[in-house]
C-alpha cells in the first residue's frame, strides 16, 4: 500500500459545480478501485491525499495527471503505508477556508494527531507555518 499527496492548479474558469463533480466522480472511482483519501480545493488550487493498493493508485494518478481541469501537477509526498489512515473517506472534500479548519477536519477523521507529513502538506498548501497552528491549538485548549 502507498500514500501520495499532490497539489495542482485548477484550469482557468473551473466552476464550483465542476469541483463538486470531480469530488463525486472521484469518490465513485475510488470505491471501485479500493482507494481512499481527501481533497482540498482553495483559491484555484487542489491538494489531494490518496492511499491504497500501489497498482490501483498508480493507475488513478495517471488519469489524474492527464485531466485537463488542472495543471502544474506536483507530488509533495509519497510513502509506503501498512494501512490506510482514511479508510472511510473514499473521497472527502476537506474544509477549504483556511489551514486550521482543514487540520481540524483531518484530525477528527484520524481521531487525534495529524501525521507530520500530512500536517506539513496542509501548511505548505495554505502558506502557513506550524508555529501559527501551535498558537491556535493552544488557544482552543484554553
């Protein structure tokens, strides 16, 4: 099993309806292929984590890379995994308004802490730093 996190830039003029269709069709495809993960779409950019069987994941990524609804496809993280972290999320759209809300959504799915590489990818995507999240985390505990 593998996990891959990538980011890309949406094609110019991509509508919110089309983003909804992407999530819906991706979920159906991922169910068929035994994949899981999440998608963040914010300010014309995508961040996606996909996990599952290596061959099914590679085939799906091949299709994703060729999709004309985005460009500048770049893998941020790729690693072997023993089991999926998001087995019930065949394709979940994570809150996209800011990093803290997205982190909270992911943490709830995991039932606790976010793996450091996923946290780093979220911070990179939103242009934030872990230090600002630590301050926000401490405020929410107070």
